């Protein structure tokens, strides 16, 4: 028996093709494919937790930054996710194309977001003035 050898670098050279029909790997809910993904713009989020209380299987509060994050695309019904979006006081939750998620995450990761509930980062300390 001859053993076939595959070059793994080929995977990085092949261009992705646009799918003309569902392949079964798309996020599903109730047997139906979702057309859009839910995205939280964490740079705008104020950590109010409303969305995480409404759609508990979709949103969580990220423990280091204190901001909301969508962790599952198929966690709750579209209606429940839409209700969570409607409760957001700063409108930081959006429906986006699934293909945009990686770019949005990369853009967010490039930002230096401050932890909510903590004092701002200070580059130097201000000296106190002596009282006369």
C-alpha cells in the first residue's frame, strides 16, 4: 500500500470560494440558517448587562474588561436576541455578516480598551501641591 503525502501549506494558497448553497456548517437555530451574526462593539459598550440578562445563552460579560460579548450565535432565538439589542442603552449590538466577524474581532483586538469600573491608566503621577 502506498501512503499519500499531502503538503499542508496548500491550505494557505487555495482561494476561498463563495458558497452558493448552505453546507450545514453555518450557525443554526431550530433547523433554520441564520442570515446574520450578532456583534457587540465592545469599544462602545458600557457594561450595563441588560443584554446578558435578556439573552443569557448569547451574551456574557467579559470578565477582564467588564463589557458584553456575544459568545454564541445560536444560543437564543432571533426574537430574544433582537429584544436584547433593543434594551441596549448605547446601541452597541448589531447584526453583521458572518464573514465580517473575524475582521471586526481583529479591529477590536487592536484597540487598547480600558477595563470598566477601574481607574484610567495614567502615564505619570501628578505631584500634590503644598498647602500654605
